[in-house]
């Protein structure tokens, strides 16, 4: 896609600090370096978000994430953990609309990454959880998910 910044990085029209590349994916340092080693993994095929993947593309991209995550971890003995983040849609903090996975190494509780999940476990009844479960299950067919 011509006006996509990540497609331009794939084409080397915009330079990047690439740590891994093959025919399906590219992994390069995020310009913002939320923590040192913050890496983006992107498919070479332009898809905007997770909802545009099919299983073949998912297999190609997801299968390589553990290898890249492990390489980042062993590259620096100070890395204690890693958050893998994938934002989908503007509401979910996506700002570049070419799908990407953030691999964010964690160094300590005081490092420069923040993420928190609110615990609403006391707010939902079993009936409400049953209803939510049923709505999702109904969209999952024999081939795992309809339309994929
Ligand atoms: P999002 O908010 O869409 O999940 O993340 C987009 C990420 O792309 C941001 O973390 C941002 O720093 C990164 N980014 C945006 N433009 C560039 C660029 O030109 N080069 C690199 N390496 N990263 C970029
Ligand atoms: Zn693109």
C-alpha cells in the first residue's frame, strides 16, 4: 500500500533497524523504544489489523514471534520478562494501520512500560458470563471462526 509507513519500511524506502526478515515478516526496532529492545513484528502482506488475517497468514507471522522474543531476551541479561502487545483499531490505541506486534522487554517494575488490567471479576454474575460466552461461541464454527 503506497501511503503506508510500514509498507515503506518493508520496501526499504524508509530505513529501519531490522533484526530479522524473511519472505513473510519483518522485525525491526520501534522508533519509540518504550523500553530498550522494543521491537515490532509485521507481516509483509499489508493487513490493517488482526481481523484481516486468515489462518495461513497467522501461521506465518505468529509462528515466528517466540523465536524473535527469545532472541531479544537472550540479547540482554537485564531483561526479566516481555509484554507482547497488539493494538487493533484507533480505540485500542492503534496508530499505524498495518498490523504489528509490539515485543516490549521488561527490566523491572520501575521501567518505562505501563499497562494495567482492571479486575472486574466481582461485577459479573455467572449468567452474564454465560451470555457473553454463548455470543462468542456462536460465532465460532467448525473451521474455527466464520469467514476465515
Ligand atoms: P500502534 O500505536 O499502532 O500500536 O504502534 C505504532 C508504533 O509504530 C509506535 O510504537 C511507533 O513508535 C512506531 N512507529 C511509527 N512510525 C515509525 C517509523 O517510522 N519507524 C519505526 N521504527 N517505528 C515507527
Ligand atoms: Zn502497509
